[in-house]
């Protein structure tokens, strides 16, 4: 198995061996997808991740994914997409239908890590919850605290998080250091803290379904 780290504008590539099925995914899922591939010895997969920061520009995400699909299609028997809708307002699904490519179900990674039915069943009770995943815990300071400018303007905290009541850490792995960091993030945001272990959720099922091509 080989890993190639590309320039930030290009993302990340990983090859598990035979390179028959390409998973196009968000960079925020790279660690989890590689872990699942290695755990299950799925040699059929290659992985290409687009930069995680593109979540901030969903209008650019759809054309970027279309371009990646068209670049990669001649080289693979199957392409599958590991993205939620991610704020595209349904435009991602329209494009994928045009290109004949399947994606994992759900609006975002919180839903498919939790399980779509379970997440939907909690929506009413968790309308004021701010979620973190393993990736977001690792990069909380850069993506949230600094990304929102709270390091420079902490007085904006009530504007951004005044309508939230809790932070729930949806954990993919059981990692004491990450849980400690998640608790610290909740304290920093002045939110109550809760922990929920999800594992890899329906991401594992999605990859398993494509592991035979």
C-alpha cells in the first residue's frame, strides 16, 4: 500500500493495491477511509481526497468533483463518492446522477457516522448541538477558533455560538487524548459537553458495498 501526499490545492492520494475502484472523498475523511481499507484488507481501492477546506465553498465543490470524476474515469472500473450533500443544496446529487456515480447517503458526515436513521431521530432534541468528529477535534483551533477569528475577536463568541447549548463529540475512535481535546473545545466555546462513540458508522458499510467492485 502506498500513500502520496499532494499539494494542499490537490489533496491526498492513497493506493491499496489493485486500483480497480476509486473513492473520491472529502479530505476530512482521509484518515478514516484509509483505516477501514487497511483494517479490512480491501486491496481493490484507490482513494483520492479533495481538500477538506472546500466545505467552505460548496458552490465550487460540485464542479471540482465533476472535473475529478472525468479525469479519473478512464483509469477505474468504478468510481464512488464519499461526500454528504455538504451544503450544495442538492446540486451534488444532480451532478452525480448526470455522471452516473453513486455517493454515500446523508446530508453530512455527522449523519452517516451516526447512522442516518439514528441521526434523523435525534434532530428535534439536538437542534442546538454543535458537533465535532475526530477530524474536527484534531483541527479545532485552526478550523473553528482561528477560522472564525475568535482568536482575534473572542467577543464574537456569543454571535457564533450563542444559540448552541451543547457540544457533542461524535467519536470514530476511542482515543483519550482526542476526548480531552474535545472537552477543552467545549469549554472554550462555553458549551455543555457530551460524548458519543459512533465508530465509522455507515461509511464502513458504503466501502464494504464497493469492495467487490
